[in-house]
C-alpha cells in the first residue's frame, strides 16, 4: 500500500464506527458480553436482546418467539505476539486458519447450553468455526456454509516493517473499510454476503425456532446489522471477543 492509502486510513479510522464498537467492547461494560464476567439480565433486558449469561428462557418461550444467536468461535492456538513484516501477513493468516483451538480458553457453560438446546447449528468452513461448533455441541451435525465465513482481509502489503500481527490486520482492515481490497472481497461485497447470511439464518430460525451461528467477529457484526434492519431485536454490535455471543429475537410468524 502506498502513502496515499495509509493517509486515508489514518483519517478514516477516526470515524470508523466498527473500531469504536470494538473499543467499547474492550472497556468491559457488562451489557456487551455474552459469557463469563457478564451481568445476569432481568427478564425485560433479556427480551430486549441484551447479551449476557442465563438464566435462559423456559421451553415455552421458544414457541412464542424465534431466536438467532450470533456467537464468535474460540481462540486459535496461534502466535499473536511475535512481530511480523507486512509482506508476511498472508502467510501468518494461513497459519492462523490451520491452527487448532486454544484449550486454555474454553467456552462458557451458557454458550454450551444454548448450542445444545438449539435445533440448528451453523458454521463457516473455516477450521476455527467448525472446531468450535464441535466443542459446543458434539452430538449436533452443523450446517456448514461459506456464506458465513469471515470478511476477507487484503494482504498485498510490501512493507518489511515488523509489527504485531493484529496491528497489521487492523491497518489492512482499516484500508479495506476505505475501499482498498487488492483482489480480496470488497467491503461492499461482504455487506451483500452478510445480507444473504441474515436471510439464511432467518429461514432456519423460522423452521427450527432457534439457530446458533458459530461465526466470526466482523461478519457477525455485519449480519447483526441486517437482522436489526429486518426487525430483529438484539445488540447493535455483538461482541468480537472469542466465545462471546449476542441473542436476537423476533415474534414467530
């Protein structure tokens, strides 16, 4: 990427709502965590779709409303700390994609319970998504659909500067939001795919009553936006932290 692109990145990131949402998640506010460390919501909070641990609704509520749970996969057992050159980002991402889950960061009992209660479990083809679904609900055969994979990250960076991988990811993603895709899926295309994913989840929820997507951080955020536009009630930004989740509800037809 040239200087002009990086300059555009630095300007645009000041107003990127995605980055603001992630900083909000990092602040530790309880209404944005589904899983450990959250605050038990009241019934009214649950019905408003706030994220958080149980108590979960009784079975009769699954008849009156349909639910979509957007969960993020577990943490891969991969090196996120050692600095890499910019031109090494693509190789680093391939290694992350092949990595198993980190067993020292297990899912919450609440997410396990939701996954095993739901009649439909959906994943992307990426290993971290499939392995997470297997860990959450071993007896359930998930629906695997590439529509739910993470938004692609452009990696055509020639810089030899060594930074931590997550920083290179942040720079590349910020430029992607500004329109740079360098042969990868564009922001516009990812949003269109998120719209299709939301429609698929809606159809599954209407058929099954409740569906759990074990997906990815950014794609879950894009899907959540489409669900809310379509009338689903739930958090505006599902948490991007590993093993966290957001619950979206709508009255059954």
